[in-house]
C-alpha cells in the first residue's frame, strides 16, 4: 500500500532540561513517543561543553523508542551537529544525509535527510540564530543548498517572533507554516517552531503537543505536521 502521509515532528528539547530544571531524557522520549511521528527533527539535542555529548543517550533511544538515529555527528558522543539531530522510524527508507554550514555571528548549522518515498523528499532540520539578519542569511543558505531537490521540507526552531517578517529568502519557493504557539511551554505566546514546504507539497494537518508532560519536559512544545504524499 502506498503511503499517503508522512508525520513530521520538530522539538527543541533544551538539552533534556525541563521546567523543573531537571535533566530527564526519559521524559523527553516519552513526549516524542506520544507524537506518533515518522521523523523527528530535534534541536539542542547535545550539550554545549567539551565533546558535546548527547542529551539523549543512544541506549535509551534504542531501548525506549522505535526510532534510529541518523549518522550526522562528527564524533562518537554527539547525537547530531550543532545540536540538530534527526530520528527516523526504523522502517522508513533513507537515501542519505548531509550537514549544511550556516553563516552568522554564533555557530549554527542544519542537517538534511533524503527520504526515499515516491519521488523523494528532503527534510532539513535547523535551529536558526537569535538575530534576524543572521536568520535571513541562514535561510538563504538552506535555500541555495536545496535548490537541486525537487521537494523539500524545512523544520525547526526558527527563532522568529514575527508572523510575517524574516522569511523573505524562502518565499519564492516555500510556504512557511506555524502550527501554533510553541514557546514558552509554561505559557505559549510565540510560534517560534515552524515548518516550510516547497510549493506543491501540502499539509493535511498540523498542531502543537500541549499535554501535561510536554509542558514540563522543555521550554518549547513540540510541533507536528502530516505532509500529503499523494502527489509523490
């Protein structure tokens, strides 16, 4: 049977530190499991100091989820690159992965996975900078790096408080969606976490996970989106 939709989730896990200031990877994985996603883009998945060890131990992901970690890290202890990691369900076919260097005053990056469904789908996971000038340059870099991919999804913490500014580098080719207010988890007032789709792709549904556990596990709430694959 041909797959009709792909459920994508994006989650800034704040290095697994919850609003109780406890670092609790098991709690983060419980939230992730509840999203029923095929692919999960994570931000702040690694600690900042030293070799940047993962905030979510590999053994826990293997034991507690049906996901596999894509090989995006440059060492044996990190989950991703610049804190960006991607989890995919074990039955999802993947063609390849890549890292994308991003400009800006602070170190930032993005990661990409090419999913072998239909005509193919490329997912870019990213955590954009704090300054709008940097964010525009970073979105421009992502657009340039994905020009040869026909169908692209960008997901992550865009760090943009405005509903209609800052996305200019994407607008010619992408449609930007905000599933809802995802920050701050205690009292969501801003839609910082977003998804952008190349024109021609569409969303069947999208939303923000607002359960009690998600409201404690990080300062961001996870977002999710069902991407229509019927035109694949």
